[in-house]
């Protein structure tokens, strides 16, 4: 599809999304608004895992840091722009601090190291009762009053903007090439003069910033926080959404976060029991079985090939071992 | 007090070790992480609790291990074999399976936490001044037995040689006539039944709930990383360190932060030993 056609498609999608408040009821609008907020943390995984190939099990820690910084400061009476600024700065700083040791770790060591960060973050939110009020939850957060429709449109613009920006960065900027060079072959990237440590650190900071933005918006929209929202299980859920959407595709991440947030509610017609979550799990498996590239891969296949900036995916050494001739599927 | 701390540490360590060794075995053979291992612990505990009134506690552990062996076959077929060479998708698939298992358990056994009482809980032996229930000693003894059996299996048996061959190099192993798929299936079966044993053994010490097992799995991850991935001996060492640190810090520092202290220790270790205490041999090809 041509560039103009692609833009038309995007605008049509945006217009359809913008018409949504006139079609669906308040409950579903609230659902969609939350899904738009969570799409930002999915983008943060796109940056770190999808573009740069670094697996993170600790994204909920960044979201929690952003949300609680905003919440605690706003209850203390700080002006709102200061709350937002601090809520974005702290996760970014944490991303830098975590990235310094984590960028030297490989594969599963990195994943579990970031999981450690997530566990630490969740336990601190739960136990620092004098700051975060712990399990009692943080009530009475002040934020701007936009009304339900207002919030929906603001978040739609932010989320859509972030998605378009990330897509452009991935495909048309040198930064995107550098990030992906680290993912596909770190040693070759280094020998071509890419400062892999710096690129990884940048990916960590950028990812933490996006996750922090998600946290700030979550706190400002919901005005009520509990530590349960930021436990490691949530990090796993974000990762699941990102992979179902296709880890390297922000478009897929956007669609998957809308879809997977709404799905458990849509399945309510099956009954109130755990049966619907059972079906949800099975659907995730089905997507993974039959659409290995995720929703993003499917979208790309439908609208035609993307601009050829991405190198063909080489097989990593592990993959080569596993895909041995004798090992049939 | 001191004996109590040691016993508690050993109980934690033996549960973590059973879970972690299973995870390591699966990782070694398939280079994939089984995220449903925590739910295997939970299913094992519930099956044992259901079977115990009919067959007695110790046979119930065996029943749980057998049920989970079947579960392992299903897991390998649904969440591992379709995703060879696609680690991330396999990871998410096992997460999907864990969602399915949690909700299946809630459908079968309900959502309320329930106690798992065994006769052994009420008998205690005294060491000097402290009384320790026989159940706690059974946990430690049985885990030690299972770990020794696994050690024998991996190091001394023909099956173990095939395991080690596949984890060394799956391609060469399969040209030597080793059925890599069979080895992969066996690894999930063993890992899943060890998790069942962990659940059935630690169940009576704690409460049973469908969301249990998550903490065991997270701590088992920490133990694996501390010991170096894919290395059974290092994993057991890691589990021992994590269990003891948690038990000591729960008494002397803070119970609420005991997980944080274990993971804090893990992060500090990773800063100085980026590949764990017993590094895995890893060749990087350009």
C-alpha cells in the first residue's frame, strides 16, 4: 500500500475511534479509556523488547513509580504540572539506574534481573505505609477534570500519537536501525561502531519514560491507586499483550491492548464464572499458534510490505540449535 | 530460635529447589522458560489434598506427581513444541497456560483458601528446646530424596546422558539418534511432577489457594539465576541461599520485605557476577 493510502487508513481508523463515544455506553467507554492508557505501557515493551530485544519482567515497577509519584505529590498539594513532571522523571531515572547494571546482562539473566526490580517495587509500594498508605490504597488524588469523553479524546490523541511516532522512529530513523541492530546481532552491531551499551541504556530510559507516562495517566484518570495494580503479575500481563500484538509492532500493540482489555468483559455473556478467563487464556494460545507474528504481523501482511529499513531477521544461535533437522514440530 | 530458623530456611529452600530444578531441566533441554511451573505447584497441592483422605498423605504425593506428569505431556504439546526457536512466544504461551490452569482450578476447587491438614502436622519431635512438627521434617526429607533421585537420573542413567546431550547441542544429539522430542517431553513431565511434589509437600505447611505457586516460582527463578541457568547443582545451591536468606531476614530484619531482600541480593549478585555464581558455558557465535 502506498504511503498516502496508509495515511488514509490511519485517519479512517482514528475517525472511527473518535466516533466511539457516540456509539458505546459509558461502561465500555471507561473500558476503552483504560485500554488506551495501558497501550502506553505496551509501547514501552515494544521499545525495549520489540525493537531492542531486551526482555523486561519489571515494567509494572515503572508504571507504579510514575503513578504513585503523581498521586502522592498531588495529595501533598503540589501543582499539577510539577506532579506530572516528577511522575515522568522518577521512572526515567529508575530506568537509567536499572539499565546501568541490566544492560550488561544477557537473555534470561536480564529478564530475571528486571523481575527483581518489579518485585522490589511492588513490595516497597505495599510496605512504605507512611508514604503510599500501603494496602489501604491511595485515595483522593487531585487531577484535571475533563469528563469521561474528554479523557477518552485526550488519551486517544496521546496513544495514537505515540504509536505513530514509534512507527516512524522504527522505520525511518537511524535510531530505529541502531535499536534493531542490537536486537538482531549485538556483536556485528558493535563491530560496525554502534555503542551497544549506550543504545541499551537509551532503550531502558525511553521505555521507563513511556511506562511512567502510563502510570501518571492511570493515576490522574482513576484517582485511586492500590499496590495490587503494580505487582509482577501485571508486568507479565503487559508482556502478554505486547507479544499477542507482535512484539516489534506498535500498531499491533495498540490493537492488542484495546482487544485484550475488552475481551474479558465481552466474554461476560459466557457467564460470571472463571469460564470466561479460561476462554481468554485459550484465545491467547490460539493467536500464538496460528498468528506467530502477532496482530502486528497480520496487519502488515494484509496492508502489504513495509518500507525496507529492517534487515531480514537472522536466526540466533539458539534458534539454529533448536530448529535442528531431527526436531520436528 | 536458631533451629527454627534453620528448619524454616530448609523448608523454603527445598520447595524452591524442587521447582527450580524442574525449570532448569526444561530450560536446559529446550531453552524455554516454563511460566506455568507455579501453577503446576498449585495443581499438585490441590490434587494431593483431594486424594489424601482416600489414600493417605504419602501416597497422595505420588498421585499428585502422576496427575502432573499427564499435565506435563499436555503442556509440552500446547505451549512448548509449537514454539521451538520462538522463545518469546513460548514464554507467553506458558503464561496463557498458567491463566487457564488457575481458572480451571478455581472452577474445580473454588476460590476460597483452604487448609490441608495431615496427621503428621500434629505430631512433633523436640530438638533441645524447640518442637518441630514431623510434617516439616517430611518436607525436607522427601525433597532431599527427590533431588538425589534426580541427580542420579541426570548424572548416572542413560536417559540423563540423553538429557545432557540434548542440552549441549540438540542438533548433534538428534543426528546421534536421540529422539529430541521425547527428551523434551520427558523434561516437562519430570519438571511438572517435581513441582507437584513441591506443592504437595509444602501445602500442609501453608494454605491452599488457586493463586498459590506464584511466589514459589518467582523465588525459584531467583534461585536459578543465582546458580546459573541450566545447571542443576548451581540451582540447588541458589535455592539454599535464597531460602536461608529469607528465613534469616524474616526474623532479624522484616517479614514484609523478605522477598525484596532475596531479590535485592539477586540484583547485587548479578552486578558482580552477570552470569550467576556457577556460570553456564555459553558460546557466542558471530
